[in-house]
C-alpha cells in the first residue's frame, strides 16, 4: 500500500513548523542533491533535495543547529557526537531521525567497507541504510507520522511509520536518533 501525498492546506496545517513548510510539491526529490549541495531552503526549491538534505534542513530550522555539510547518509546515520540513540519509537519527539534500509542487505553495517571516488561514496548502494525520515511530532491512528523526501512520491511527503515496511528499500528500521541537547538552541522548550 502506497501512502498518498496530501495536498490540501488543511491537511498540512496539522503538522507543526517547520514540517508543514516542507510539504510543498515544489520540492523535488533528486538523489544527487545531498547536504553538500543543498544548504538552504532556496537551494532545495531550485535544484531539488534528497532525504538527508531534508533532515539537515529540518534539524537547522527546528533546533537552530547546522550539521556539517559533509555528513551524508553513512556519516549521519552513525554519528554519535551530534546524536543519541533512542531505544524505542515510543520515546520519539519532533525532529527525531528514523534511519531505514533493506531488511536483507548484501553486507551488514559492521561489514560494510566504504569506497570513495572524487570525495563521494562510490558504493552507497551496498550500505544497508539508505533512507532517513523525520518524526513530525504527530501521532495519528496508532502510528507515528514521518516526513521524508522520497523517490516514490518524487517530493516531500508524510507517511506513517508502518507504511515504510511495504517498500523493500525502506523495510527495516536501523536506528532512531535524536539531536543531543547541547546542540539544540537553548529556547527549545519541551523538545
């Protein structure tokens, strides 16, 4: 079952800022537009973005913290300096990153050997984790609603967490991570 992308303004208003501002069909999913190329909302609107770029932008807008532009999927999904692991979805708060990938990878995360070409990961398709979604803070019909830039909808959309398992590429949750408190702005009340 493929979740449908909602387009009505009323539907988008159920999500707090900054999430609802990224639910605009003008944002195009472009796999090559990572955080090293997309450093602002304007960059994303003009050239597209991928899921990791969206995570960078939402972390910046929500917490006031700019992650290093060099943090792509492999770096960000294993970053214990800026992020802490969350043991259960029940403990998620807005802005938590949910890392997804194939359930039956060719190599485990521990066995993955990165190969770089021109400063970019050349064998990304061999890394088990290949996607990130961000928790919106909305829990509806018994599920957590996550925003993500994705190749299924070709834009940013919200899916319930359980819908990811219906897609081979996103079938397994590998990690749930929250920005460490020392990196979030001081007036970040309650997050």
